[in-house]
C-alpha cells in the first residue's frame, strides 16, 4: 500500500517538527558562502538580542505602565477608569472612594513605570508589580459577567482590555527573574561554561 503524496508530506513535516531546531541548523551547514554570511548576521543579531532584549523589555513594560498611569490621573481619559473604580470598590469593600482609588492606582502604575524605565529600584518595582498584577487580573474573577457579556460569552471591550494584560504578567515574570540574578544566555555559551 503506497502512501499518498499528502500523507507523505504530512509525515515529513511531522518528523521535521519533532527534531530540535539546533539539530536542523547543524545539518544545514552544507550550504554555500551566502548561507555562511546569513549565519554570521544571525549570530550577530542573536548576540545583540541576548545582551539587550531583557533591558528593552523592561523599558517597554515601564513605558506601558507609566503611560497607562498618566491617563488615570485625568478623570474621564482612561478607558479603564470605571473598571478600576468598580474593582477597587469590591476589593476594599467600599472603604476607598473611586476617585481616591483611581489616583492610587495611577500613582502605583507611574512609580512602577519609572522604576522599570530607569532600572532603579527594580526589586521594589517587582513587589509593586505583584500587587498591581493582582489588581489588573482580579476583574476576571470579580467582574466576569461584565467582561464576558459579548455575543456567545465573548469578551467585551473591557474584557479584551483585561485579557491582554496576560502579556504584562509574562513580561513581569521575565523582569522579576532578572532581579534574582537570572540572565539570558545562548546555548553555545552555556555549553562552553560546563
């Protein structure tokens, strides 16, 4: 029984996907001088990314927090104003008025942003980020009906606003790991250390 061309193609793709990327790169070494130049450029780019990408991520995350924090200082400007006020009202059991909570969240976000942008006070910024991320993601639990009130339970615009913050959590985890001493390395660098 012969395999159809489609089955054969799928099988080849599955085998290729199962092999580690670095194994495929080693077998590609038979290519010509153009490939060697491309590889040299890739190595240069990867080296630059290893050296600078986490710092760029830190500054970008800081700019996002600082920008969103600034918006909250001006009443009616932040699209998240009502959501922030309602969430903090629930979290504080109504003890903190919405306008005070909004200024508090704005201040917290600006402080986090400035720490991340400048690279100073990173340990404090990570702890503040933990508090902030609880506040950012708590509407998913506390206000789920409001966030997923779209057609067929789809997220509303506010729900999408909150859900995109998952990427902020991922970026914050990377930044938090660097405070503890972690750093990005290349596989070839790690092999030479062993």
